């Protein structure tokens, strides 16, 4: 209480003192400021129109008070004098210590704070009573721009110590107003539906919940208006005008009605095309780049494009700073237009020096060899830009910028300055993933794509999954020669168990290496060639099909009798004429070289060629790509043709040819069509009579035909069989029908003569071959054997995912896949084996999603088979996580 009384008495004294001062003039001997906390005294003195030595009157004091109030930093100002000292007593306005925003979800806090800053409001500024209104208006404008007319902003101000305040902004974002109707008034030449197709904004439709195209947005409306204007101007309506734009709201602010009033005007034709200014190069060359002709309907797009072509051509000729402008001159009487292209080439410039900045690790030579603009040559806009793109494609830099700088005092020379921001070009990582067929995936790798700044690539990796373990080392020098020929070396080891991925049971161990060379044909095409050696060991297992390894196996010394003798023996038992050794028996061949009559059937591949192979291989490939991105592309196309040969003199002689292509075509602003095709052909030559089974093609699963198990389509192998030796022969000396110790006996195989004569159930009787028993019980799908002819095709419609801001890491698509594996040399015992037949293509349709997450690529698909063959194995849901993409 005492403190309050003291302050009151002081205030009365100051007011009385101020009144006394105003009643008489006095000379200022000094100036003292009281009440300052954050504002500096210098700020007060700079605004005060009084200096020491001045004689003040009442009018001067009043004027001084007004000037201090104008500063906007004080809520109260009073002036008094004490023995010739001018005393200024001020009360500062509070400062905004903090602005907190709550309740916002659609618009990020950073974006709202940026909007406040643009309106002149930020933390640290002086708080005034009008500040709250300014904050509310700024934020509400931001939400109105997003079509959220029902958004509201509530403000609370909290006092803080040291004359500061905290402003709490509570936002109710409301709902986005939906577009109910779009009206265009004044259009006669084009139907309203045709013009509305140009709009990004649309009325609510079936897919609006995905596209969000029915949410009103001011910026989008501006873009739609510009598209309509361009649409008319590109079709000769040079007098087109937008008279007004009206945006109306329903009473509850949930619906928006848009009305555009336009005047189409008449169609104008081109009466003349002229050049003005200084063409700088041959006028005939410039006229070839002009897309407009006399008597042609005027098109603003053609005029703009012509200007760009001329500018680019002048830039390529060294006129780096050339300016070209198309100027239409309307004649409203005859509805014609004269187009004049005004050319100002500026000065031809030559490149004095190319400089690089920011490459702290990468050697200057690595950057300089990517240059297509040479020092001393005329500055070419396209070559400079092309050089920039090549630096970006290296992958060493986070950002590449280029500036063309005039050389001071030399009007015809420029320096080209490339500024790069380096990023890590090496990686060391462990990867864990899972695929629904391959199981757990573990991999570790060390890869350096810019070895000690030389641009060379060195890498080592190891991976393990349920079916494969591999180790790899690679080295590549992209500039083995100065003209861009690359050379690489790779060493690898792989141990694979293919039974784990639906392939007929066998395993392989491969140790090999290769030397690769690459040559760039153009900026989008490349030829590659490699020569290598491979040691391959094939290990059949108990489930190996007979095309791989013939079964059954017979012990040394095994013998057989004919089917007729066996049936006679069985009949003799029923009459008491017990078996004797009188039947003719013959030895079972233990090797296929001895099996002259082929009684053990066709030998398997390994029976003929062995289980270990040494092959020298070579590969040729051609690749061309115009894709806009290496991963999840949405534009462009790519093609690759590859030929692989096992060279003459190798243990096996064969070749494989593959061609793959994909093409992206935008359908609408949001939808893209992707077409993909893959064809493969393989065969043997020379001393090798058939294609090695481990070089077969397979189909089904991700990257092939979704909706089916991985590798499950196409031919099946003939399941393994067991030996069947039912005939017991002995010398029944005493005729009692019992094998006694002194009676010689044995079990014998049976040679099939005629299946119609009869044989035991569960056995297989092929004329001219030994009757065999059933092998291990295995499912049909575990006997995928592949073939030598592959056909795959895909059609996808890629669409954006709703509620995802950055679509670059996601790609969703509706798809139709079709494909199969065929074989031109099917064995008679194989199932599902056909030569090429369009009717045998397996077809599926579904929905796929790929996400490039921080854990690695994740891919999902849900699909259903539309057409399948008898032994195809369906799988409606597939996914992978963390596999190499």
C-alpha cells in the first residue's frame, strides 16, 4: 500500500512540475531521460527536437512531446525541468517476447509465422493495441487464400516481466470451402465444358477426395484464368479479355460459386512477320526458327516459342545476353496482326576462364572433364547449361549453380563460374529387410563413388537372404580415356539355393570376375562391353527334377527283367509255380554312356555335362534413357538391349538376348500412363545341345507379373522318381515257395513294354524304360523349371496419393500385368510347357504402391488373376522391404 501511495505522490508532483514548466520559458543546460528499459537514449535524443542550449517555450515542449509519441515506442511521455535540466519521463510500450500458434494443422506454423513477418509482425517488435488486429487479419488472409472461409483466430496476451508480452494465437481452421459451381459467361466459340477442362479447380467429383481439386484456392484460380487467356490467345483471339471474376459464398461459407465474365473478341490472322533490331546472324537462319507464317491464325504460344528459339540460337552463337521480344500490332479494322520480332543481340562474348568454387574434395580435373563449354570459345548458353547438368548427374554435389560474369573492362569476354556444394559421395551401411518369399534380408556395403576426389568408384558389399549369400567387389573409372570411355573391374561370389524361390531344386556356387568397358554414344545413350570368367558348381538335391538330374539311381550290379516275364512270374505264383532263376535277367546300366537302349530314360543335363563348369563370358549392351528421374520416374522413356554369350571353348556354349523398355505419357495433370515391356530369348550353340537349365528365364512376382508367386509361371520339371524293383527271383530247390538259406535270390527291376498290360499303382510305366516308383512328395509349384523365351508387359496408370505433400517418394498405380515363360524344346514329361502362344499369357490386375522410405524401398501390391494357366500359383498380396531398388 505504501508503494502505491508513493507512486501516486510522485505522479502528482511530475504533473505539477510539468504545468509549471509550461507556464514559463527556460534555457536547457542538460537533458535527462527517465523510464528507459530497452529503448536506447540515443533513440530518444534522435527524435527529440531539442538540444542543450535551446530556450524552450510552451509550444516547443508540446511539439517535443508530439515528436516522441510519433516514434511509436512509448505509451506515455511527460517533460519537466529541474534547475535547468530538461527531464523526460517516458513509459515504454511492451515488446513481443513470443508468438505461439495453436490449433493449426493444414498450414504449418513456419508458413503462418512467415505470413506474420511479411505483415511486419515478429517476435522482438513493439506491441501496440493495433497489433492484435494485424495478426488476426494476416492469418485470416492466409486461410482465406486456402479457401477456408470459416477459419477464425482468437488472441490472448500474457504480460511477462521486463515490460514484455506473450501473444497466444488460437486457430480454428474450419473446413475448406468446396466448389459447387463454376460459370463462364460470354463464351461462344468454345463450349463451357471444353474451357473447364483447362481448370485445375473443379466442382466436386468422384475422385475429388483424392485430388483435392474441388477445394477453392486463390492461387489456383489465378493459374486457371491464365490458362483460359492463353487458350484464347493461342487460337487467334487477340482481343480476348477477362471482364470480371466473382467469388460467392453460401451462407454457411462451405460452398463456393465462381463466375468468370469474358469477352472473346474476333480471330486475328497474321498479316506480316518482320525482324527489327540487329539479327547478328544470318537472317535466313532466324526466319527458320519463326513458327508463324502470313495468313496463319495468330498464336501467342508460337510467338513466344519463336522468341525463345531465336534467343537460344543467339546464345549458342556467343550472344549470351541477347534479348528477343515478339511484338504484335493489331489492326482492328481487318482483324489482322503484324508481328515484329525485335532483336537486341548485345555483344558477342567469349569465355575467358571457367572457374570452380566449393569443391573441397573433388579434384578440379573431375569437374573440368564434364565441361561442354570450352575456354576461349564463344559463350554458348546451351553448352554452359549442359555442363551444369553433367555436374549434377555426377551425384557428388548437393547443388550446382552457374553464373556468367562479364570481365570488367573487356566488353566481349565473360567468365563462367560454377559454384558447387559437395555432399557425401560415399556410403557405409547395414540394411535389414524382408520379402514375403525370400525371407529376411541382411546386407552390408561400403561404396565410395568419388574415391579421394578422383571421380572413380570403389565398392564392396555382402548380403544374405533365405536363398542367397553373395560377396561383391567393384571398381570403375568413368574416364579411363579422356574421351569418356569407362573401365571397370568386378569380382563376385554367390551361393544360391533356388528351391527357396519356387525353382526346381538345385543350388549353385559361383565364383567369377569381369572387366567392363563403357562408351557414351550421346548424352542419353551408352554402349557397354565386358569380358569375364565364371566358375559354376551345380549341386542337385533330393527334389531336383529329372531334366536336371535323372532319377532313380540304381546300385551297381542291379538287374532287370521284362514286363512280360514279371507278369508271368506273378501268374506262376497263383498256380504254385514259384519263381525260378530261369527268367532272362539283364544288367541295369550304371551310366548313361552304357545305356544304349535308353532304358533309364533321357539323361538329365548334369548327367551329360557334369556339375562344374568353367565359362568365359562376354556381354554387349546398349542403353538409352530420357527419364526425368532414376527412381520413380514420371516422364520420358528408357530402353536397354543386352546380349550375353558364353564364348567358344567354354565348358558350355550358349547365348541370351534381352530387350526391355518403358515409356511414360501424361494423361492428365495428375495421371500418367506407364507402359513396360520385356522380351528374352536364349539358346545353346556349338557343342552344347541344349540351353543350360540355370540360364532359363522365369516369370511371376514383383518386376514381372504380379498376382502370382515369384518365378511360378511357365514350364514345370518332371518330378524325381525312385527305383522300383518288385520282381523277386530265386531257385526254389524244395518247391515250398519259401526262400530258404540255401536258395539263391534277388530283387529285379522291370522293363516296361506296354502300359496296357498292367503295372502297380503309384508307379510309372513308359514303354522301353524301367518302371519307376514315385519320388519325394513335392508340390507342383516347387518344380518351376523356366524356359528359353520370356514375354512380359505392363500397363499402369500412376496417380498421386491423397494427403501426401511430397509425392516424389511415393508412387501408386493401377496396373495390368501379362506375361509368361515359354520353351521351344519341351520334354514330353513336362507340365505347363508350351511354345509361344498368346492365349497362354497369364494376366493380372491390381493396385501397387512403392515408397522410398528412410528404411529403404518398400513395395506392395494387391492384385487378382484375370487369366491363368492350369499350374500357375496365385498370390494376391505381395510386399518387399529394404531390397535393392
